[in-house]
């Protein structure tokens, strides 16, 4: 998910508004609590692929959290034809 521009604050705000702990949602998503906190603190270099799962679990739309969601080509470079 490189090059996506995230609204990280929205992730944490949505989780807190639902009164869900980072530990609880981590268990639901089969992640570590540190991964959830990493996503909320703009440390995506560690767990970028988990962000889409987390956004969905909070009931948010990708485009609400990722400002340029439709502008980035998600096809991995190795799968692109030359």
C-alpha cells in the first residue's frame, strides 16, 4: 500500500468512538496490539497490508481514510506486464 495517503487520526478516532480497545480489535483481526497502534500512529512501514483489514473492521470506507485511494495503482510491480 505504498504511496497511499492515510488519515491515521480517523482510524484511532473511529475505534475510540466505538469503545473498542486496541487489544480487542487486534484479536479480532489476528494481529498484535502493536500492529494496531502502529497503524494509528502512522508507522505503516511495518504493516501496510493490514491497513485495509483494519479500515473495514472499523466500518469505514477505504476512501474515507485513504485520501488518494483511487489514484494509486494497487497492482504489484512484479505482476505488471512489460
